[in-house]
C-alpha cells in the first residue's frame, strides 16, 4: 500500500538527516523534492502547492532550525500536515442516528467495488452489533442483483429479494417496509453505476435519496484511479451532497493521489478503506495513522485492533492454559500461527510495525513472511499427531516422508526442527523467569527464532 510513496519520502528524509544543521536552503531543496513526489503520486496540483507552503512555513521556524534534531522536527511537520490534509481531528464515524431502519446509500462508477463494499460494510456492521439488510437496487448491470445475493449467502447476511424489471426507487421503498416488519435496523443500498457520470444515473440516485433520506451517502471510489477518483467525487457530491467516501483497492498499486487529495478537494471525509479482497478487509480510516504509514512509521494501534478483533480474550486464555499444560510443541505453535493468520496477511501486519516494512523490503531473496508461514504449516500438517507433540520422534526416514507429504525438501524440515528446538529453549527460559521473562530476554537481545 503506497509503498512507492513511502520509499521516496524515506529517501528525502535520509538526505535531511545527513545535515548536522538545517538551513532554509536545505529545507527548500527537500520541499522541492516533496513537491515532485506528490505530483508523481497524482495528488491534485493545488493541494500539493498548499501542502508544501504549509510545511515550509512551519519548517523554517526558529523552533525547528535551532532544535537539537532539526531533521526529525521537519519530518514531524510533514507528518502533521499529511494528517491534517486527510482530515485528522475531524469526526469521520458513520452516522446511524434516527429511527430505524437507517439507510446507508453506496454510489459510484462501475468497477469501483460498490457491491463488494456493500458486503464488507454489512459484515462490519454486524460485528458492531447492528442488524443490516442488503438491498440490490442496481437493475442495469447484468447479474448485479445475483452478485449481491451471492455475497449475502457467503456472509450469512440477508438480501432483499429484488428483480431486474423493478424500479430502483420502488425496490428501496419496499425494502424499507420489509426491514420495518422484520426488525432490521440498517439498510445498505447497492445502487447502479455507469462507466461515466450521466444525467440518467444522477436523476435516479437523487430520487432514491429523496425517497429514503439516507443518513449516509457514501461514494465508493477506486484508489487506483488517482486524481480521477477526486474528479468523480466532486461530480457526485454536487448532485447528492455526499457524507463521505469509501476508498477501495488501497492495498494495490495505489500511488496515493486519491487518499491525499479527495478530502482537501471535496471537503468530504474518507470514512472507510478497503485493504484487500477478503470480506473482512474494510477498515475505519484514521488520517493520522495513514500519515504514519506513508512516512514508514508503522501503525501499532491498528495492529492492536486487528489482534483484539481476531483473537478473543477467551481464546488467548485457552491457549495460555494449553501451553502451560502441554508445553510449547509443534502443534501449539501451528495453532498460534493459525490465530495470527486470522488477523490478515502477515506481510501487511508486519508493515504496521515501525521499521519492519523497510527491513522486509531490504531483505533481498528471502521468503515473504506469508509464504514462509504457509510452508511451515504444510510441514507441520504432514506430521503425525505424535510427531507434532514430540518432535524428537522425527528420525531420518520420517523427515523424508514429511518433506514428500508437504511438497518441500528435507532441508526445509531440518531447518524447521532446528529453529523449533531453539524456540523451545527460549520458551523454557521465559517460563523460568516468570511474567517478566519476555522483557528480560528482549533486553538481553533474545527473542523467538520464529
């Protein structure tokens, strides 16, 4: 996500750190490069001009130039201004006030990911203890209604039974009556899109808005389209008065133009971002955290939230009890890995830890974390239950069988067993040291080999 932008900012800041003392000329040169980086990322030119000027005014102040760490002060200024640019400090929460069922209307052009975003949003709301009903109101795109019904079945979320020959406004009105009678508190309206904006499309969306009075009108915009997404947002906002934006495909090769421009140009907040193809890959947008990610500072708060959402306190307590009873075996290690995978891609999670994303990029030729985890899991799954509980049973012939069964090499099995043996020793030391064991080990440079 925005890796190219992060890499270029890092290169600029590295030059700044090379100067013991900063001058206005140093900062002017750095800001010239920042300007080029943002323009290359397809950020709106007026937004770039205002951003660079805001950073310059703060960066050449005496508090920065006379500080002991002027380069770090400039980086902080850039972080603050990036966060401000994307709406830091503003309330971007979804509004569900009013009498239920509350309507949430999703609109946008074809291909932006509206239907998938409807499913992702419904899943998120259900986890937030709401009771959503999906409403397929796109009667033009072939199989659009069937697609939403398929998404609903996958998530076990109800979908109103509309037909392609119905009027979209009539569908939404009938769905509202159905929701009132059946106790649904949220309507998620999947409206029609076009390849481009036209009067017919806008007229229909305006009629739905007037009839349903949705609390939220969210534009689903493709982050991959960069500046075009900003232009689309401005056009939809003019007709519908958007309440916010869902930015999709931010996990792809997004240059960053949409994320950095859309709020500044339209004044509408980015409320949610899609960060993957899985249905749970929809996150609340935090401008300050996104600014930190762009600058390679990680996002520990988001990592903690992912862990809390994926692993319940009961599951964590059960795992702790099992470790105490059975010890650290290949079986418990595999189960821990599976719990971690519930949080999403390990590659994306590691990038949330400050400094790790950059280190991974520099590790040329090494296995990507997700691929490595999949290989380890395949090896462990090829073992018998007895072998997983007691790895000392695994002799030469068993190693050959395990390698063949997992599609790996005997060297891979040997390496796993060697690293696991080292990890067991560390775990025993941690148990002997008690609750402060991990802190003590880390202080002496220790850590799990895995």
